[in-house]
C-alpha cells in the first residue's frame, strides 16, 4: 500500500514572486548630494549669508569645496547680482532680498555656521 503526500491546495497564482520590501530612500534621493553639485550662485549666496568675504577669500573657499573653471569665470557676474561691494575694505556682503533664499539646513554649513545662519535669519 502506497501512501501519498497530503494534497495541498494549489497556490491560486503559482508564478507569484516574493519581493523584498523596497527602501523608499532609493527612490526619493536628494537632487544634490554634496555642496559642489549645487549651482555656484546658490553656494555664493549661502557663504555671503554668514559673513562678508573679499573676492579672493570667497574664491579660496569655493576651491576647497570644488569649483569648475566655468564657475570661476562667472563669479564676478554672480557677485554683481547677489552682493554689495564695500569700497572701504573691498569685501562683498549679501544683498538683503537674497536672505529669503537661504536654507538653514544647507549641506555646506558646519554646525557653527548653521547656528550663525539661524541667528542671522531670525533678525
């Protein structure tokens, strides 16, 4: 006498694939992962929001972050658009109406700079 395995009810969808839950962060990634991937204009605005910079200091800071030659060439035009020149010390300060464009959680800010931006924006 042969014994058979108990008859199981067949899967209604036999070709069903089991999938792993997906990580939603993979689908909703930030458009910019590093500061150097942001437009140069935004980077200049966020730096000038913290303090006044001379053009050489600003350029040095941008070079540390990574700046392409094309952006270096457009720095003068960007400064004319977003900054005021102080003729006494040859430094640039951010024009008032650009403070509304500042992101408090800017990737390029250190913790101290983030605190400085919060104080500046709250005034």
